[in-house]
């Protein structure tokens, strides 16, 4: 019983010291100020403006890249049509092989 009382008092002492330390930290640290409605609205408006601007930039870059890809594809068709047929054939064969591979792999999983 002596041991239990000793543990209880040690825990109580530790908890009281912890509370005192926390209270001291609360007094030392400045409490953050709560922003007003206008500040929050301004912050939200600013974030929306930045997001809208970044989305417009992404859209512009997407258009530029797609125009480059389409333009280079058109140039390739006019300058070397056999290269386009080769690329199309290789991609079709690759897609067909991948589909067959996944079908076989799925059947093996279902059986095993």
C-alpha cells in the first residue's frame, strides 16, 4: 500500500508541476489575435484571385502544349506519312498486348 500511495503522490506532483509549466507558458506566449470578418473575407478573396490566376495559367499552358502537339503531328503527317502509320501501328500493337496480358493475369488471379 505504501508503494501505491508513493506512486499516486509522484503522479500528483508531476501533474501539478506540468500544470504550473503550462500556465507559465501561457503567460509568456502572446495569444494570437482573432481576425475580423473583413480580414477573413479579404484573405478568401485574395486566395480565390490567386487560384483563378493559376488556373488561367494552367489552361493557357495546356492550350499551347496541345497546339504544339497537334502542329507537330500535322507536320509529321505532311512530311512523313509513313512515320505516322508506324507510330499508330506500334501503339495499337502495344495496347493489344497490354489488354491480352491483363486479361490473362486476371484469369490467373481468379483461378489461384
